[in-house]
């Protein structure tokens, strides 16, 4: 327990003690000097300090434990350490001229001895105070981190029971889940850790100076997860631009902004959804977008679930998709060089909107070489890529092949 602020002196040294009301006044003035920190946090510091200068003894263990506890209470109450230390130093400074060893003596040596004792006592007291404060702060930070992690797990992965109370708990972490929210998942060569400098840099790129921003940046299984309010497209673009501007770029030129050193990266973007359950759904969509992007092996770095709805449909019935891929594309395996060059040709042709010149340029081929490949595909598959009706079947089969890992996937017969 913290001892009372003041206690009556015993006059052991024969010198008159400072009156109890005067100690109370000194404590109140020190509290004012520290910006309003409660004088009760001084515990029994003033009487103990006065007694030490009278006897020359060091502060006792019981007294140091009292200041250690005062530091813990201050940390739990949100008092800044600087203000707490100032409270103690100001109290010591104001007590000094009131000390019997200083006020009523003409012996300079006695004043020096009292000063040495007082400085040692103040140093010991502030040391114990800071130790208790830092210990409590570490415990608070650990408890907050555990609470934050539990909230994130409940929000992103928890079952129906975990949804209860999430709206209220979200307010503690800067989220107001009443409106629509979206989730972005960033996956990189270097996994993200909760306390890493890369995660902190990306968090600053989103929140900036907006202390009231409705967003939460966390990590999950090595991915960076951003949960943010998404009332409109502008809000989504703002978050995406903030993230991409702080991630490494493959584009040439000098970047004036510091970037996170995470290597190659991809970003999945879930659709805006309502409420805690919507956040979970958006998170699942963002991760699924990353998985689909990896299978498609395209150059896109930002993969939005809204743009991949067709691909999600294609992989839902994998049995039917395997049948389509096997029926339409298996003949390409007989081509010289295998199926891969012809698959890339089809992808480039479809990406170019059926423009042979543009597709040839993207593949670094002549138009004649590209046209030859298209004719070879038509010959082997019986489906002409230049025919609009047959092109759709081929394009669907090629997309399914990428999603299912054809032809190297074990789900396809050799």
C-alpha cells in the first residue's frame, strides 16, 4: 500500500521538523509544477526525505517499494513519466530551504552533507519510481497487444459467437464497424511482423496525420492486413495509393518517398461489406484474390476481388473445369515445345482483344509467327481463336488451366 502523504516527524535529530501543513503545501505546489499530477503519488516522499537529511541514512527498502508502487499507479493512470519525475524533483527543490539542516544552521559543512544525502535519496526514489513505471508500462503494452490480437482473430477468423460485442470492442482500436469496411491483404517476399519497421511504415502511409482515421493495420500469418472504412471508391483508392507508394516499385525512375524493404509483393483487395461479418467476408475475398493472382501468374500487383468474380465462378466447379481443360487443351501437348508457348500465345492474343499485331509485339514475335501459332492451335484443338464463338471457349479453358495448374497439376493424368 502507498503510505500517507505526510506523517509527523519524531524529532530524532533534535532539530525542529517541518510542520505537516507546510509539507502539504509543498506537495500541492509540486503537483502544480508538474502540470496537475496528483500529489498523492508523492506517497511519503517528503517526510522520508526530511528524515534522511536529519539522520544521514539512505531511504529504506519499504520506502523504495512505496515509490515503485507509485510509479506503477501513475503508469496505469496514464500519467507521463516526465511529469511524474518532475513532481518528485519539484517537491525536493521546494523542501530544501525548509529543512532544519539548511534553514537554521551556520555550518556550511552541514549544508553540504545534507545536500549529498538529499541528492542520493532523490536519486534512489526516482530510480524506484521509474522502475515501477516502466514495469507497469510493459505489462500494459503486453496486455493491449494481446487484447488487440484477440480482437483481430475474432474479427477475421472467429465463428458466429465471436461476432457478439465486436462492434463495441472495435471502438477501442479505432474502428467504427457500423458502416461498410473493406480489407486489403499485402503479401511479400519478406513476411510482415507486428512490430516490424515495414509494417509501421505502411501504417503511416495510410493513417498519416489523421489520428481519427477509421482504419486498423495488423498482421496475420506473415501478411499485412488493413481494415478500413470504405464508404465509396475514393476511400478505397486513397488506401491503395498510400500502400503502393510505400512499397517497392518495378517501374523505372527515382522514387522520392521511402519504401518498405519487403521484396516482391502482391495486394488482394476485398469488396466493401457491412458490419463485423462483412469485414470477415472482405478478408476472405482479399486472400482468395491473392491465391487466384498467384495461379494466373499475371503481372498485376493489385488484385481486386470485384475484378475476379468470373475466375471465382470458374474454380467453384473444378470437376467441370477439369473436363473442359482436358477436352479443349490436351491436344496442345502434342505441339513441338509443349503446350506452354501456345498457352502464352492465346493469353497475349486475348489480352490484346484479338489484335494480332499488338499480341505479337507483347510476345516479341513477328505477326507472321503469331499467326502461325494461332493456326496451329486451331489445327490441334479444332477451335479457331479468331472466331468469336470458339474464342470464348478457348479463353475459358486457358483461364481454367492457369487456375488449376494444368498440365503439371497431379489432378490431371499424365
